[in-house]
């Protein structure tokens, strides 16, 4: 089945066209600055040329229309008719407490997705624009919604509730939702295959470490706990996000710096993390370069990140009653061997033995074993593939229609 996977932002639309039978990406691209002057598209078809051009894109419908034109292009296209696109799969960041699995995009489902706007106000309206844009251009093509939070819906109540008054949970749905669920689901599934293919009895910690980061405890193939919370601000320190902090810090900063609620929210999301600690950049590559040149705050940034990863691995091992495997994925997790090495240091008591030379591998599109052959806990780098998960879920749902 040919499935178009769409990730719609407020002014952008990333896409990949999959052949699910072979898991091959036939084409991919990105529409940028939708509704803004200077909008453009970059499109590449596997084995063919590229399209990079500025073109007016007033809305997401215009973007989808242009995507279809590129896919049909006589020189760099890969399909001959729009009907070859048999289904569309959408990444949806937040499903709130409503969705624990992927769903066909019916009017009823979309109306419930709209209820999730308070949980992800920057993302949800954009997703809905993407869905409606696809409906306008390809009205007869079925669409499926795949939720980042769905994988974490297996957490039990004592795990996902906070120690605030229960009425706040009942009124506003304040609880732990997590994020990056599609990534955690994919890499834990691949790790289960490596461990023998049977989910039952497995205990895995998955570390999605990038500009945004989260760590999950996956027991028996299901999420037991995850580091991100009510919003993606919780958990470990990230590129510009502070991660978990004492909540009393928020009113303290507001009072001392005369900040509004919106201003302190922006501060915690945009001016903290790697950027705030290092004073250099939110990009780990810039921080690493500065660290290698002797910058103490850059080194402190790395030390803090590695300590926090280690802390979650230990905590989740305790929560699961043991540990079979640790997986690193996403931009930093897949590419920065120094962080993996430092985060896993002194974990021999858990049965973790890192092979330092294996850990220094170059770029890889396939899983790489990082632990020694006699390590009781297996450690792997597994490249994430959230888009393939979306395509496969879409195929499964649409094939039953």
C-alpha cells in the first residue's frame, strides 16, 4: 500500500510517501512558511532528482496540492495518478486521555482531537489544518491519526497522577501523558525482536535523546513509565527546555524577574536546557565543540545530561524489577558516543558492560550493539523510524475498511 505520511506544523508540512510492502520511502519533502511570505517546498524522490522552489502557499490545502503535483511530476515524481495514494497517515502530538491507539479520521474523532488543544496548543490546531487540507485535496482518500501519546496510555494511575489535589485531575485532566510515544514504541519493538521476539517478560529502557528528549520504561512491550509529563517540558534537560524542576522555582522567578505566566513558560521552554546552562547553543554539537576547547559550562551541560540519563535508567530498572536492555535513539542518542559512554558509566552493578570501541561506531542506519558479549544487559543504538510506524498503522486500519 502507498501511504502518504504527514506531519503538519502551524506553518510547515513534512511528508513521506511509503510503500508499506517494502517499507521503502518513495519520496519525501517539506513545505515551509505556509501562509507566510517566502513559502517554499523541497522535494526528493528516491533515485531521482529534487525540487526546490519558492511558491505561494496560502494554507495547508495549497501545500498538499503542491505535494501531489511533485509526486506526479514527470521528471522527479514517483506516481502516475493521485489514486495511487491509498491512504494518508498523520502524526498527532497529543491524544489527551481520549486515545490509546491510532484511529481513522472520522468527523467524530476529529471533534475529540479538537478537545486536546489545551494539552498541545501549538500543535493540535496545526494537525487539524493538515487533516482538513488533505480532505480538501483528496476527499476520498482515508486518513488515519497516529498519536504520540497513545503508547503511554498503558501507564497505571499511580504512575501518571501527580500529587496535586484530585479535583485538578478531574477538572482539567492534569496528569502525565508523555511524548515521543511512536519512537519509544518503534525502538522497543525492534529491541524485543533482538531479545527473541516475545514481549512478555522483557524489561527495556528506551532513551530518545535529541533536542527534545524523553526516557521510557517498557515492560512486557508496554509503557510502564515515561519522563515527559503533562507537557513535553518535564523529564531530562533538553536543547532549550529545563526538564523537571522544583515547581516552587516558577513563582520565585516570576516574582524576582517580574515575569508573567506566559513569559516564564517561554523562558522554561526556550531559554533553558543546553542553551541556558552552556550559554553557547541549544545544539549539542556546538556544546561538544566548546567542551573540547575547555569551556567549563559546556562540560557542565554534558555532565548534567549524562547524570540525568543515568538516574532515569536506574529508577526505571527499579520500577520494572530488573533490566534486559537499554536503547539509545534520536539525534543525540544515535550519534553522540561520549554521552552514551558517560551515561552508562558505573552501571556494572546493574549488569551493564559497554564495549567502548563498539560505542564509537560511525553513522549507521541499522541497529548497532554497544554492549560487550558477556554483558547481562544488552545495550543498542537503534535508529528511530516514527514515520514507518505511522505508515504501518495507517495500512492496518485502512486495509480493514
